[in-house]
């Protein structure tokens, strides 16, 4: 893991492109915590900050055997980060981060 400073906040992640964290180190139980019960420091740090998780999958469905899932703690789900989409390339995932999830349009 590397350390990245975005604004005045430090994050740990495998990488960072265009200020988007790739495979960030997330707080314990980040994916399954009621947003109202999150510590305020955690909410302040992560709220509205999309991130990308890179995952290896079935090569028949994903030709490169890799897909990019975009998530954001934005209130779209009450108990976890909102799933914005699963894309086939890093470029597409970064476009999703830039423009928001397709289902919101």
C-alpha cells in the first residue's frame, strides 16, 4: 500500500489515478455499517469520494479477467457504500467516477 494525500487527507491504497483511489484500505466493516452510526471522522473522510476496487473474475465474462467496481459512500445505500457500477476497463471506471453512475441519469 502507498500513501496518497488528497486535499489535506491521507489515504492508503494500491494506486491513485486522477485523485481516484484504487483498492483503498477501508476502515473495518466499512462495507456493512449504518451510515448514521459511522464515526464522524470516517464519514467526513469518505463521504462523496468514489473509489475503485479491481477484481479478478471469470475470463469468459470479462475478457481481460479483470473488472473494475466503482463505489461511493454517498447515502445511496443506508448501510454501505453505493455501488455505482462494474466496468471492463480502468478508463471506463474513471469515466464513471467523473460523470457519476449511469443509473442516476
